[in-house]
C-alpha cells in the first residue's frame, strides 16, 4: 500500500472518529424526533380502526437507521419520538400510561432488533449478501414480535377484541416491514455516501428510470384496483434495470421512490384499505427481489473490480518482468508473451503467438511433463542462439493444462562462468607449472649428486691414467663407479620425463610394504633424530598396487615428509606417524598417513591441494597439488581427512584385481 | 711433514667416495662421514685438517655444523658445498667464517684453490698452536722470580720500575731479564713480548 493511501486511510479514520463522537448530538435527536413524528403523520394513511396501524410505516425504518448508523446510544430518543407520535398522531385521546406502554413496546422492539443485528456482526454499509440476509431475517422476525406485542397490548387494554388480533398483527407487520425495508437501507447507504460527500448523480438514464416508474404508477392510479394489481409486475422492469445498473445503492433509492410513488398513487386512486394491503404485499415482494438483485449486482461488480485490479497488477508484473514469460496451451504453443519475451526472441508478441515452444527453444525435450526447469538455448528470429534457463509452471484451465514458461537469458552468467572456468584453468596451469618448476628444482638437486660424483671420478681417472699404470685396480674400479653415477643421473632424468607425462608411467605391481619402506628410507635419519615413532599398519589382505612405482613412492614420501615436518615443528609430546593400508572398494587400496601433530589449520586446509601452501621454510620436492594430480592420474584420490586431531592424508590407489594374473 | 687431512661430510655415498678419491690422488689424507652428526660425535679440538661439508643434508645441515664447531671452539677451516646456489646460505656460511662456498658439480680448480687456501689457514693455525705449546714448555723452565720479571716486562715496564716494585736493584733486574731471554730463546726484548703475546693468543 503506497504511503499516500496509508495517510489517506488514517485521516479518514480520524474523520470517522470526529464524526461519531461518544456524546449524543442534540441536533440529531431533535431532527430525528421531528422527522419521526412528521413521517408518522405523513404515513398515517388507511389507519386500521382507531389504533393507527398503517400499511406503510416508515418511522421504524428511520429509528433503525439511527441506531445502526449512528449508534445504540440514541435508543432513548426512540422512546421520546414514539411517545410523541402516539400522542400527536395516533392516540390523542389515550391516557399517559397507555402511551408509555405503546411507546416502550415500539422503542424497545426496534432497539432490540438493532442490538441483535449489531451482535450478529451486521455491517450497516451492507457490504455483502450476508448483511442483507441478516437484515431481512432479523427485521422480519423482529417485526412480527413487535406487531404481536403492540396489538396484544391493545387487546389487553381492551381497545381491541381477540378476534381482531391476527388480522391486525399481519397489517401492522406488513406496514412495519415494508416501511423498514424501503427506508433503512436507503438511509444507511445514502446517508453514509452523503457523509463522505458523495452527491447522487442524476443522469439521463436515472431520469428515464424514474419516468418509467412514474409511468407504471400513473397507469396504476388510473385503473380499477383489480386491473392495477395485475399490472403491478410492470414495476419489476424499471427496478431490475436500476438494480443491475446501479447495484444495491440504486435499488434502495429506486425502491424508496417506488414506495413513495405507490402510496401517492393509491391515495390518488382512493383505493380501499384491503387493496392498499394487497399492493403493499406486492411492494414487499418487489422490495426483497430488488434488494437482493441489487446486492448481487454490487457483489458481481465488486468481484469484477477486484479481478480487474489483480489482473492489472499481474499484467504489470508480467510486462515489467526482466525474464521472458510465455503462456502456452496444451500443445506447447505460445498464447501470450511479455515484452521481455519479445526482446529475448527478437520477435513481436504477434509473431510469437501460436509459435510452438520447440521452435523457440533448441533441443526441448519432447515430453515436458514433470519438467520444472532446464538449461537450453533460445533461438532468436535472426537464427542466433542464446543460453537460457527455462522454468515451467502449469495449471488447469477448463480441464486443459496451461503452461507458463519463464525463460531467463543466462548469457551474462554463462560468460562469467566461462571466465571463471578459464581463470581456474589458468590457475591450474600456473600451479602445475609452479609444481613442475619445484619438481625440476628438486630433481636438479638430486641430479647434481651423481654429476658431482661422476665429475670427481673422471678427474681422478685422469690422474690415475697419468700415472701410466694399467695394472692399477683402482683404474677399473673408478671407471665402474663413474659409469654407475652416469647411470644414476640417467635414471633421474627418466623420472623427470615421466613426471611430465600426463598418464601414469609404466605401471607395475608394487607391494605396499615395499612402497612404504622406500618412501620412508630417505627420512629415517630425521625420524630417528627427532624421536618420531613410525608404525605401519598394513592389513594382511591388501593386494599389491598396480601403479607407477617411482611416482607413487614420491607421493607417499611427500605425504610422510609433511607429517615428519609437522611433528618436528610441533611441541607434541607424542610424535607418532601411522601409515595404515587397507582394502578399498572397488578393487583398490587405501593408504592413510596420520600424525599426532597439530593438524592442518582450516584456512590452509581449504587450499592445501590447490597451491603450495606450506608452513615449511625450505622448499619441498613435491607439492600436494602435484601429488594429488599423480594419484588422480592413477584413477585414485588423495584428500585430507580432518576428523582426527592431527593431519590424516588418505589416498586410494588401484590394486591388483582378484583373479587377475600375478605373472 | 704429514699430509693434510680433509674431512668429507656428505650424505651421498658416491659424492663422498669420488671426492675422497680425487683428493687422495692430490696427496691429501681423507676421512669420510655420512652426516654432520657422525662427524661431531668424533671431532675434538686436538684434530687438525680441513672440513668439506655438504650444505643440505637430511638431519643437521652444513651451516648448523659450522655453528656447532664454533660453539665448541674447534677452529678447523670449513669449505661448504651445495647442490645449487643459495646466496643467503652462502652469505651466512661466509659470515660464520667459511673459507669458501662451492657449488655442485664442483669445479676441480675451484676445489683445489679452496683447499689450498684452507691448507694455508690450517698450517698457520697449527704453527700458532705449536708455538704456544713450545712457549708454555719454555715458560715452565722459568723460576718464580723470572716469571715476575717477565710479566712486568711484557706489561711494558722499565727496569727501574720493576726494581722498585720487587725491591731489588736495577742491576739484578737486568741479570734476570737476560736469563729469561736466554731460556725463551729470543735475542731482543721486542721478540720476547711478541712470543709471549702470540703464544697466549
């Protein structure tokens, strides 16, 4: 709700409060009493006997309108008005006690009706059919009780005979009900409208409606009562017209006007009391019919208005939605498309209509049942394609499915994802290169050893040869040693070359025990010097691995060295490394290296495998990233299990399949 | 004179063996150790020779060995070798008094030059150590009175000062001084002072 509307609403509430103060308006009471007495006098037609019971009695309608519209606190005014009317209009001759009795019955009765209506949550604005039903029911029933009480009071005071009770009660009831039915709703509805400053609009149509009522009534006034009653149904036509055109508001006005006209007509025609009663009964039927018809029209109009505004709202939402929205029939043909859809597909909505969705979306599954969302490509009118995300919703209209497709252009997102992927790949490449560089450096270090030895041997050989003593045994020995060192250098170079290969090198069967032994060998000195306890826990049924021995040895060596480093640096009391190997499904072996060190900090663990994140001062031979890539090239996995206190690196590796040849 | 001994410390057996062979052929005596720890277990201040140590070894590194030798006041000259140039490590090892810093694979001429330099330093150190031993032997032959005279002469005091301090005649001081110089094997007072100071050094 926009703020302006909220402030209007609040100010209107304020007005309401000021307009209906808790104090009783003296002017209102005075006006009410005067009008009541006047109306009573005006409607004092065809009184039945000397008891002033008339077939059209609008004053109770005025009383109810006062109580329902302005509040029950005006109830005492009813007593005054009724008493005054009894004295001035009806029983000028009656004694004071009788006047008070009659006035009390009337005022009390109408107040009771108002109380019952208020208690029943009756809305005096007649907001719904329920309000009208409630009003008609309570007023009809209440009036019978009042009529019976009033007539019985007269019987009790001896003014009427028992035999006249039923007739008089009916007469009284008809007069009151029709008086209330034509007056109260009119006053409540139009009084509230007048209070809001709404003036009735007199249009040509309204004039025509009034003229048609007047014409029928004129006709009635000129005819014999019997003929006139036969033509009464003609009054239904203008009232149906009014009710349908102007709803309940129009109906109340039309009915009051008809009633007034009818009274004038029968007075002019000089009908007998019995005929007037007949006409009033017809009028009652007209009133109830007109009121309900008017209420139906009002409700229908209100519903249509609500529907229209919600549809307008929905249309605005759909029109301004950034995503393309299309409605589809059960054949998946477009029935409606919004502006975003026009832009996305590069076609006018007119051109989109009746187009099958499969022409707009490439590779659409033939059966969309159950599909909620999918990624696809949209085909534009210029045959270009866009990456899109399509979501579906469906509903049943007249038993046939109708689909709503929401199509989102994901070009930007796809581009971003593409960029991210590229950056990832770039990063991966960079890391791989960095890993390779570090690997190369480590291997160069290793390569230097045999080269140093070989060069020293060769220099020694030079000197030995210079002695010119071919029998010297150290000559041959040194040559062997030289060759051995050159061989060793060669094997390191081979290893380096294997390292750059993307597939694992030549695989061979490797016993886990041997692998662990070789990986540990270069670390033995440090392990002993720092008092680290290393335990190998290799299950008896672990099959031999089928791996590139050199590479996996390096990986395991690297992981164990990480553990050693962690323990050396840590202040742990217990320095232990457990290398556990067990069978893993399917057809693999799991090797876990667990240490009692401080574990891996969460911040580092995140990127441990992505970059050379390390707490070591000296460079390592192998990063975990490259270790992982080696393991993955073998079809295995390498990960950090952080469930233990220290660090636990776990890898899975392919093993010899059962039943496979061990040859 | 006995051949100079070179202590080769390297974790790589082939490197140890080849360097030992080469140095033996160049006339050095060699002893090999597989690690700094093994060397430290045996070394003592009595030893003479040259230390040729690999910088990077599993366990104790070459730099750590240098530091440990300094802590033990063992003054053998140290030549550091490593697999690839690390300037920061080189700087540290020079600061700690390394004779030279050699990169693997080792250039023979550089190796021999470094060894020669180390030999010179070590010979001097040995000579100095030897002189000290000789001086201590000569000092032992002096009488207490002669020691008193010597201390004061080395402290730069004149005969008259010494005579008044010890309450003897100048003539007696001169007789003692002549006897001290004869026992210490020097002809001039300046030589006497130099020998005593360097011997203490």
